[in-house]
C-alpha cells in the first residue's frame, strides 16, 4: 500500500509515541533493533519514492531524540550496524 505524506506522518507519529515506553520496558536491549527495523522498513515500504527521504529523516530524528535511552541498545545491535543502513 502506497501512502501519501499525511498517512506516513501519522504512522511515524505512532511509532515516535511508542518509543519512550518501549525503550524503558525492554527486557533486553537486543530486542529493540529487530523490532524497530521491521516497523521502520514497513513505513518506508509505504512511501512513494519522493517521500522516502522525508521518512528516513523523521526516523533518524526520532532515534536522535531518544539517544539517551538508546545508548544501552547501541552495543546490542547485530553487527554494530547503524539504523536504516
């Protein structure tokens, strides 16, 4: 399903609203990245080519805004990969 910019922003807003409770309730930091990546790639899959950069920028901004909570997940990321790469 290809979504318009407003729909993408709603999906991204829902994901952003989930991050703080999600990150504070993780049983193990390694759980975060596969789940986040799956959700992020699902949203990216809904984006038209012209909106992909917008979605990627919103996802990166979201991660940056939660960087303190993400510190404990950083080393648990498989292969030490950066998000969205």
